[in-house]
C-alpha cells in the first residue's frame, strides 16, 4: 500500500501536450485564498491525509504482528485486506467517477481508523480477533477508494513541468508517516520490554488516523481548482470496470513483454510478511521492534532517492545502460540481503521463539548487526518498487497503457500479499516463508531480465504506443 505514489509517476511520464496551449487561461485567486487553493498546497494536504492513514498503517504493520504478542489475527486480517483490495481495485475508478475524489477520500480514510480501533479492541478483549479480520476486509475496500482518488488528484493538479515536483512533495510527506508513526510507537514503549504494545500506542495511532479522516474536508473541490499556469483542472475520468477488464487483454496482446514483470509484481509486497512477522516480531521485544520499524521506513526515503535520482534518471548514461545498472544493483542487493538474513533465520524456528519468549532488546550486544539487516531490507524494498515503476514507464509513454500496467501491478501485488499473510496465519515454518521470499525475489528479477534486455530502448518509438483508447473503441462498437 506504501508503493502507489510511483504509480502516478509512471502514469504521468508521457509527453503530453502542455495544457496551457490548449485550455482557456483563468486568473488565480490572490492573498491567503490564493495560497490555500494553490495546487502545491492541496497536494501537500493530500500528502498529510496519507501521512495520517496509510502512513500509520505502514508503521503498525512494520511493528510485526501489528504490535501484538500473537500475530495470527494480524496475518489473517492482512490476508483479507489484500484479497478485497485486489478485487475492488477494478471497481474503484467507476466509484470515483460518481463520488468525486474528495468524498472518496473521506470514505477511504475511515477504514484505517476502523482497522486501528480493531487492534485496540483485541488488546482490551483478546476474544475480538474476528473484528480485526473483518476490519481488514473493510479496509481493503476503503484503501482501493483512497488510492484511486489520490491518483486522480495527482494526475490532474500539476502542469507537465511540475509532475516530478508534486510527486516528490507527496512522496516525502506520505513516507514520513511511517517514520513518525514508528517514532511514536518507539517512544510510547521505550520503557517496556514486553513483546506487545500497550493501549496507549493504539490510541495514539487511532487519533492520528481520525485526523486523517477530517483532513479531506479541507481539500478544494477539484472542479474549482486552477493550476499555477492559469489552466483549469479537468478531473481524471476513470474507465468503467468493464473497460478495465477489456484493457487487460488488449495490453497483453499489444505488449506481451509485460508478462515477464508479473513475478516482480507478485513479489513486491510478498517479502513484508517475513520481514515484519518472521524477523521483527519473532526476534525482538516491542521497543526494539519500534526502533527497527523507524530505521526501516527512514531508509526507504534514501533508497528510493538513490536509485531513482542517481541511477535511473541519471543524465550520464543512456536509458538502456541505466536499466541494466538499476537491475544489477537490485539483483545484487536481493542476493546479498537474503544471504545475510539466511544466517540469522537458520538459528531459530517458530518453536524456539514463541510469542511469550524473552526477545532481543536494543541494548543486547547482538542488536546492532540485526538492525542493519532491517536498514538494508528497507533500502531493497524502496529500490525494488522504484525500479518496477521505472521499467513500466520505460515501456510506454501512453497514459492509458501505463494505467493498465499499474492495474496489473496493484492486483498481483495484493494477491501476493494475501497469499503469504494467509500462509503465516497457518503457522508455516519461518524458514519455508523465508526461502519462498528469497526465491521469488531473485526469480522475479531473473525472469524480468529478458524484458530489460530486449524491450527497454533508449527512446520510446511511436509504434510502441499500440494501445488504443479503450473508451473510444467501446463507443465505436456501440454504434
């Protein structure tokens, strides 16, 4: 749920005509109203909405087991969440067309508050585990609305020259949500050496998510927004769910190379389960888990910036060279980090580290080496997500085609998450989960290499833009 920002970057990578050359110019408001209604202000406010809601979700998930002693209900909840997210993502665009982005954000954010509240309820009453699972399933529906609405705003508000800037503003604010949420959890449990968080941590997270529910009210109606160049915003109209399904078949037929990225898509959230539950929750007490979570999300900012700015967007190399360098860096990281993790994983099992066992604290001599693994996992995650979106963007400049590609990405990503969280809930051996994660990561990169070698070019040729506007095709068929 943390990788949807790059999705909009992929969608917005086309060489579209400058809207100021097409649309009538309008005078922007002056004074404080001009500042408040400025697209930069509104995108920053959107960032804070995701800071408060998905950001707190990331912080809670990163604690391992949702901060609970027994992570089973958390694993079942995440399985339900990603299953419903994968399904309802196909229908969320049609819902946004009816509701509008602002109302969709309000409806989408409250699912995060319900989710946090369910963990508080189980902390008070251990028999309320079913509530967590139901809340996870509801959150999957809400998250599909939130991220689709977020994409509609992110695509519509910036001018062509501002897309990178606005995406950067949003990404920085949103990702800080996981960092701040982790810091809150660490501070609230600093004097605790137990294996689960107290009610105070869940209450703090609940308050922050409730603030996130209120914030969309202050967003300006997209129909009244005027860009910084004086052009009026035309909110994105999403295709119908029927069109989305049709687009999947057309995209595969037009560009079958995308299939070679499917294993990377599937793996993109798959590895979270072992990292957070099989490593962080299994080995560390709650305050060490909070610190691990903090450095994990902080390292994501640096990893994404490194591979995105210094490698994939570097002006020193041709695009094909950048593709090979980026792929090579991620491949080396995936192998090195998993070899490192293997030497830790072989020393423990589920039976040897039960939930009520005494876990590693950050004062233990072995802790520094273990926390560095979390830092490198955070770097790998951010570089993986950034590289996947960059590769999709390198395949096409057609926003309609890229939208279908990212639809594949969201669905397969959620499907992978649903599978591995359910496997964890069934108490599969940690080593089995780890080996499957390692094999899927390395295998996904190997399968993707022919696509990098044969499909990524220095420039996107016109003949590569083979996906017709599906809505127009439907209209012609109806005539």
